[in-house]
C-alpha cells in the first residue's frame, strides 16, 4: 500500500511539475484510536518525487468549524507555497493538514475523543511512513489558526522534543477571566465537546488546566520552553488578542526567545493568508542548518 501511494504521488508530481506543487485533498486514514476514518490534505512541493530526497514537514492545523480543506480552499496554501518556493523564499517542504473536527486537538475530558493521541501516535507516523519525510525533530514544524493555533501550542508544549518550530496564528487562547465569564451558550457550543458543560469557576477543572495554554507555559521550565522556536501572530482587533498578549508576557517573564507580531486585522482568512508567507519563511529558517 505504501509503494502504491508513493508511486501515484510521484506520477502526478512529474506531470504537474511545471505548474507547481501537488495538492491532494481529503485523503483518508483509518484511525484505531478514534475508531473512524480521518480525512487529511497534503501539499507536495514541485520537486517531490524526482529523487530520493526526503523533505521536512509542516503540520498545518485548521480552525473551529473548518476541516482538512480549510487551508487549501480558503488559505490558498498551494498558491502561496508554490510562489515562495519559486522565488526561493521558502524551502521545499511537505505540508500536512488533518481534519481536527471540533476537538481543539486535545483528548476530551470524557475520554471519547482522543485527538491528541491520534495526532501523535497515528497521524505523524502515517505521514512519515507513506511520504518522503525527514523524521528528525529539526525538520518537523507545526502551525495553525484559531483552534489550530491552540493545537499548535498544545503539541509544542507537551511534545517539545518532537517539534522544532511552532507558529500559532490568532491562537484560541483565553485568559482565566474570559473562560470563567464566557456566556453559557458560547461555552457549551465551543468548549462543551472537549471539557463538558460547566459554569463559572467550575470550568477551571484539572483537565482544563492540563490543556490550558497559559497554565502549561506558566508551569513549564524555561529550558523546556526553549526547545521550540515560536512565531506568534494575532490581529490587533482580534477577539483573542488578550490571551495572545498574555502568552507573550509569560514567555518574556520566562526569558524564552520568540517572535511576536500584532498586525492590523481581525479574526478572518484575509489576515491568515497574509500571515502564512511569513510563517513559511520562519519555518524555513529553522529547518536550515
């Protein structure tokens, strides 16, 4: 199966070389952990398949209510990557984009949806087993928007020995005050699936604390945090700006080097499309020796 998968990718890659990289949307992976098929999309650079070269990988996570096609259809990931590779502004890399549902990329409190386990134990190994991938930490990066920015930080903070770079965009990071005072309907719709229905201070459960970005950063050692290079970007009019600024302040207090950008913009695709080129440049610089 692996040989057939790679062979088909190679054939299409050769045919489409002059037109840029290849994009495959909504491929399927049977997950034992999630007990279902999970769809994912993959971008392969223009030179993929022409040699035995192995490529670094960027795992790119979508936001709440989107799926594995979010970055491909609205984020224009192929057009942006093709252009930057052609202009030598980014290195050739594989970009893998899984469907994260509304999981927030964590294991749910009730144990029914173990997305974090799936991502680490099944999805990354699947990508590395079926594509020409460099498997060392130095050549593995993660980025994402909104809920995907939350997932980006979750993976980087919990698995700092797996990722060289983390680039959260408009990350779904809330202050304690915002979590406690969030209207009940908003909480149940957005955070009910991973955390359960709670009111006020009762929302700050042990499970939430173990998956709350600000708590994870606060409790981590500076040495552990320094294992990953961070690029953080959030619009000045984004409703998530307070949480992102608190993250920035915590990293300053911890003396952790990181890039922090606040640009003019809101929580929308126009903002994320303009952020992606710089993410590619930042990731490229980290991949280079």
